[in-house]
């Protein structure tokens, strides 16, 4: 095997000729780095870095530049090449294309893909330490990888059933509007803001023709979503996302529990009050997720705290409505509304009014059997993401992260197929 072919394989790059190698004391001290002098293969020279079209040279003399490659064992490895500029009819004077890295990148493709793969799975600070780089570099690399991969795939093509939702990413009314494909569960679009203009921006990106292909749009009942959807995709059936409705019920149960706790506390009934406080997780969790102890707690509530137990049952019954779907779902919903309206728990009487207000949208959800599991899991993931200590300085950084993990834009590890 020719050494250059072997080196190319180990580096994980293509169309690259290794001219020579030398070692140099690392700028970080102590260790010696390995530097490989490289050049693009003949056919890859004199091309525009942006469109890879063959162009006239602009600079004759090259300037040496380095790209960090993945480590070889414990040694840090760099590629070094002379760079020069070309004059592209479309992009003007730009740096010539190199086959081992993206334009303006300071790291090779395999290094950048590795950073992106790890960042989808671990905190940026961990990735930075492991790969001997900085947190800031990790963020910049992820942004470039996501942008480049998003540019190659059209996330908005073939959309039929979508969910539009808001995610709070920081305290103080800061929101992202996210669009999820119900059929793949992918996040296909996200932008800062929570208003009609933001939704209209999505429809601008989608275009008129593709907006007309939408069959279902689900949301949480907000007018700022409904109005632009009706204007731009009037044929689409508007549905209410079941997980939002169940969330309303969960919030109502929590309010009942909190009121009870406050009442008990103000009466000086501290033992009972702390018992009710401890009920939080038992009454808010879905029954199938309850621990044995929590089941016992629920049974105890049934005996001693009729009001809270009824609130709990109302929430569970509402969940059952959406599990049933179709006509059985409609029947259950009618029963639920009758029950909630006369339950004498103000929170649920109010919820019944809200649900009646959205009845046509909820019936659409039930009739069209809109699968909610995928978009709910994306929604949950995004919420976890915003809470995790990624240190998002900007909504753009969060969008990048969300696109990396939820839009199918994460590259496979170098040298492996995406199935690995
Ligand atoms: Zn070009």
C-alpha cells in the first residue's frame, strides 16, 4: 500500500495527497504534534470553495494554513497546506476549495463530524475537554455542520401533517416557535418569537405550493397560530394537540392540590399540609408510571381527600379520551364534559368551558387520529434541552442544537455508515 493512501485512510479524508510529515513541539507545551503537509489532488485544485466550480486563480502564491485533524492516539495531528484564492464568476474572490475541510473551517471534516456527533449526546464542555478544544469552538463547529447539512437537505419538502408550537427558552417571555412534522417527528423549522409574524415567516419559507399540500395542522389553540394558518393553508384541518389538553388538566390538578395545601397550612394543619405537598408527583404522573408507593398514595387520597381524588380522575379520564380517538373518543369526551361541568371544582369547570370553546378542533383531533406521540417527544426533548446547562447565549444556539438533535442533521461518526 502506498503511504499516501494509508495516511489518507487514517485521516478519513478524500482527494488529498500527503507530501511529507514532520513533528513540532505543541503550542500547549510538552507534547509533540504531528504535522502532515498536504495538497488537494490535481482534479480538486483551482476550485471555488463555495460552489467547487473550476475558476481562474487570483493569488499565485499560497499562504500556509493548518487544520486540526482527529488525534492519532495521544498525538495531536494537523494538516498543513498552502492556500490561495480563486476568482469565481458567482462568488467573487474566494479561498480555493480544499477536499478535507469546509470553507473557513479550521478543522477537518472528520473532526467536525465527531464534534457534532458528541455534542448531540453530551454537554459541550465535556466534548471540548475530550477533544482538547474550547467550548466556543465546539459551538461554532456545530453551527457550521448544522448549517451545511441543512443546506443540503430540504426539511420542508413533502410536509403533510405538522404541529406548530411554542417553547419558552428563558425566563421573561422568551420563546421559539417550532414546527414539527407529525409523520417523522422531526423538527423542520424553528425561529425566535411567538406571534403571527413568526408563523407567517414559516409559511414564507414553505412557499405557496407546499402550503397547499398540508392536510393537518395541530397547535395549542392559540389564535396567533390559527389565524395565519387559516390564511395560508385554508385547506388544512386544524387540530388541537392532545398533549396540550392533557397538560391543561394536569395544571388544573396541581392548582387543586396547591389550594388544598395553602388552606391546610393557614389552618395550622402542618402535618396534613406537608402530606398534600408530597402528593405532587403522585397526582401529576400518569398511572402507568406510578411507583408502588405512589399507588398507595393515590388510594389514600381516594379515601381521605375526595376533592383532589376527583380532580385526579378527571385528568385521567381526559387522557383516556385521546387514547380512544374516533367516535368512541367523541362519546367519552361528551361524558367528560358533562362530568366536569358539574364537578364543583372551579378549575375543572373552567377547563370544561375552555374545552367546549375548542370543541371543533378537538373533534378534528379525535376524528383524524392525529398521531401525537412523535411530536410530543420532540416537544419534551426541546424542553429538556432548554433546561439543560448548555449555556445557550442566544436563541440561535438553541435552534442549532435543536436542529442537530431533532431534525436528522447529526452526521454519523467518521468512517461509519449512518446506521452505526
Ligand atoms: Zn463559486
